[in-house]
């Protein structure tokens, strides 16, 4: 659910106005607003292909009306994606094997890298040589996917360098990781959290839904120790690699769902994945949560309300409000920001600092 429910608001100023009213019962203070550039803001862009006899076009389908839009020029994806799209299309058009049964493409860009994934309704092994040649000719990182099959040409991993408070943080991830879709806003969100941490003494941070360490690596320096958890093995593997990349030694990344973590911290269940880690050594002053759109379930709320400071990053104001109705009994909002992560859509990202009453 998004702000669509409230009349499809897509203009950022109007969205901000809506949010102020929507959360008024919990927070009457100033809300910081972070606007996105209105062009070239999307890190990840997905398109369908439309075949019309011999012609091939990029297309988008309206999810409600199912109406098809042929895409000739777009300016919302990262500039590297915009430049690469026509070049790729021309190459594919001229090769029957590459064109046949091709139905979609996903582009993923970082500040320095670009990866392209072509989606097929046929066995991609039969066109392996054509795909290899395409990747060689265009000197591009190419992935091809069809049912249960994936082929990688050149490199599957991307690197990213984020600038947070004048420090450069390095990340490595791949297409299967969760990726914040707007790099400009992502840097703003991490910086906002960093700047607003209330740290009289260095204690420990607990992070749930940590992904590949997007927030974790930038925040770790502020804390004595960090425990960061996440459900996806792929994300955790990159998080561990990202610790090495940044020479960060005070983070324990563990693959645990937030529900499993609740059980482990309450000592209601033992986990083999925790055999080398004594949870009693942590003294958490802060907990950071960045859940999926559904928000936090009851067991996670019960867990986090024990901590003095909660930082809640949310991509869905509706589930955030539902969760705040409960957290409001123990905590109060001390700071709030909204981030125009999803430009020109009814979606937006909120950040909230909560402190114990
Ligand atoms: C909104 S993303 C945030 C990721 C990360 N904080 C970032 O900025 O890239 C939510 C993350 O929660 C993970 N996730 C989804 N359900 C989960 C669960 N039940 N327990 C733990 N992690 C979960 C997803 O794999 C995803 O990486």
C-alpha cells in the first residue's frame, strides 16, 4: 500500500504536506525534507520488450490498465543506463538469436559500474555464443536469465562508493541483493542517520534488515560493536565481503530473520549460526530497522521497544504509522525526515528517530 490510497499524490511537496498531517498525532516538530534530482535518479530500471514483426522496442506496461507504452527516450534512469539503452537495442535487433523470445531487461548502475540482465522465454544455453559476443562487442557486464537458468558474461558484481560525511565507503553487491533505488537519496539517508545519532558514550548498535551493509558500514565507526542481521544469504555474503573492503572489524553480520533474532535474544531458541557469538556481550544503545513494505511484526516490535533509541527507516508510511501506534506507548519521535526516494510516484521513504519516554 502507498499514498495511492489517498489520491495518488506524486508531487514531493504535496507528499510532504500529506505526511505532516498523517503523523501529526505522533509528531508536531519539523520534518526535514530531502528532494531528489528529477532526472537520472534511478539506479535500477526495468523494461519489457515489445516485438512488432521485425521491429523491437523497449516498452512499459501500466500495471492497472495493462496498457503498453513504447519507450524511445527516458530520462529517469542513471545516465549510464540512458546512454547504453539505444546501443544495446541496435545490437539485439540485428541478431535473430538474441532477439527471439526476449521479453525483458533490467539495468543496474552504480557510480562507476553498469550491469544488464536480459530475460528470455527460451533456453539461454542455445544462444550462449551470441550472448558472449554481445558482451564482448559492447564491453558490458551481461547476465542472461531464463527459467531456472542464469549465465554471466564478464562480471556479475558491481562496486559502489558512497560519500558519507566526507568519508568514502566501499560496497560490493550483485543484482540479487536488495538495492536502494536512488543513490543520491541513499547517501542523504545514511548521512541523516549519522548526523542525528545521539551518542554520549560509545555503546553497541543492533541492526535488523541490514541488506549488504548499506547503513551498517557507514555507521559502525560510531559504535563500539555492531550486530547486524538479515534474512538473505546472498546479502549477508556481500556484507561480510564489504567489511573486508572497508577494513571494518567491529561488525558481526549474521543471517537471521528478525523473528529468529527475537527468539535468540530472548533465549527461546538456539541457532547453529550463533554458535561462535555470545549475544550477552552486547550492550545495545541503538537499534536500526529498515523493514520491507509490510513493516515490523509484533515480535519485532516487542524486541525493539526494549532499547533506548530506535531509528526506523520506512518505505511505507502506512505500515510505519501502524507500528508507531504501538511504539508510541514506550517511545516518542525526536526527529523525522522524508526522502524523495521514488520520484514521480505515490511512494516515499520516511526516517524516524525514537527515544524512550
Ligand atoms: C528495505 S530492505 C533494506 C536493506 C538495507 N537496510 C539497505 O539499506 O540496503 C529490507 C531488507 O530486509 C530483508 N528481509 C526481508 N524480510 C526479512 C525478515 N523477516 N527478517 C530479516 N530480514 C528480512 C530483505 O532481504 C532486505 O534486504
